[in-house]
């Protein structure tokens, strides 16, 4: 598609838009043509990964059985989101520190280096808090073996 349509000569955003559109349409078509996963598979996946998002039916069913603590998951998600923001700031700051160093703007580089260190520490502490909440939850809920027994 890229070379057949001569997309390499288009403005940079047009071929990217074309390829992303093809990928999106392909993903939706494949998702609609395949069978949905079984409820047991979804439950097992949720217990292992605990993903955020539109998992309310699975999450609420597991919470009703005492296999998931919704309050704990909400607290963990809040720390994960804060860690994500700190991680984005960290990535931007470290990149900008490098760019400012290349152009010999030492004051700017030093300022962004401080921001890099601060956001890196903040990211680590937020991630650590989320991990501790998760570990505490795993200790207080039934084991994976008993959760598997409940599902069968």
C-alpha cells in the first residue's frame, strides 16, 4: 500500500493516517467476525491482570464472590494514573535535558535535569505505593488456587 500508491511522496500525515485507518478497520472487522471469549477466560484474565477500563460486569461478579476488592482496586488505579503522569513528565524532561545539552544551553539543561530527577523519583514512589496496595490486596483475598476452584 505504501509504495503502490506512492504514499512515500505524500505529506507526512497522509500515509500515517491511511495506515492507521486500515489497521483500525481491520481490527474492528476481525473483532466482529470472531467469537467472544468465554466468561471463564475473562474471569481468569481479570484475576491475573486486573486491567482498568470497561470490565464492570466481570469485576462486579468477582467482587460479589469476594475475589476482588473494588475499593483497593480504585486506590491502586489512582496511584497508577499518578505514576503515569510522572512517567510522562520524566520522559519529556530527560529528552529535553538531552536536547538542551546538545545546543549547549546549560542552564536550561540543568533545570530540566532537576525536573527529570524529581519526576523520576515521584514516578518510582507512586509505582511503589501502587505495588504495595496490590500486594496487600493479594494477601487479603483468597489465593489463586481457591479462586480457580470457585470459577470451575
